[in-house]
C-alpha cells in the first residue's frame, strides 16, 4: 500500500467545496503501471524496428499514399510499351521534354521497366498494385543496410537502421523510379561479396556478379 499526501490549501486551487485540510489518500498496487509489461513491449518494439520485413512494409505503405509523380510517368510509359511489345522496349515515341521524341533517346535502363511490365501483365496498370510489387526491392535494401551496419559498426550499430532507411534520402525516393531498386541491388551485391570472401565461395561470388550486373542495368550510375 502507498500513502499519497495531497494538499488542497494552495491559493491556486480553483476547485470549490473542497476542505482546506490535508487528505491522506490510499493508492492500491493495482493502480500502478505494470513495468514488466512495459519493458516487454519496449523490447518487442525495438526488435520489430530491426526487422527488414516490417520496415519495408512501412516504407511501401507510405509510398502508396503518393500519386504518380516526377519520373514515374516515363517509367510507366516504358513498362506499358514492354507489356505490349516485350521484344521492342524502345520502339515508340513519347512527349517528355519539349517535343515528342524517340524513347531510345531518353535514358531508361531495362530492368525496372521490364519488372513493372510484368506487374502490368499480372495486375493491370494499377499504380497502387505496382507500388506494392516493389516490396522485394525495398526489403532487399533494408536487409542489406542492416547487414552492413552489423558488419562495420559496434554490436548495437544496427539500432540506427530505422534512422537510415526512413531518412529523406530514401523514403521520398521509392515511387516507381530507378533509385531504390538500383541501390538495393548494389548494396545486396556488397553484402554477398563479403559473404563470398568470408567463405571463399565461388557460388556467392557468381551471385554477387549477377546482382552487380542487374544493379548497373537498373541505373547506370551504379557503375
């Protein structure tokens, strides 16, 4: 049992009809916070914020709130062409800068447009479902960042994972554009490169090379 001393003789007290004498109140243990439950909840939340699947779901969910913006329209145009003519991805013209021009003259590497084209064939041209289809790239990015943090920082370095993947350099850049898929593939290649070195594995080295190639064909600046 806890005894709480409450005074009502303060001049600032505006409550009427209260006795101006000290009151001895009894507070039961039942009214105290369950600190064990709070500690368990904090631990669960901390663990959840280190899970790539959870953070990727948050990022993709926030991305769904945005309309088609900036360069999204260009990549959707390429994906639409590929969905209709898979062997002729650049065989069309579209209005991008000031006049209609050949699609081949507007820089657009093939990996993401083909990926979006596959989504169009499965889901139709639905921006919400196409954004949901980018979940594997976002998950791969979060997974790669977590692995690099654990490798190159202290034991608790991965606690900065939410700060990095929810930062302005990442979160607003998802959309339907090249940046996040290219970065995800590139960082995953770095993780697997160290995996190949650690285990002297030719198989992991081959997978690393494939990821590097995909990253470069997603956005040429990954070179």
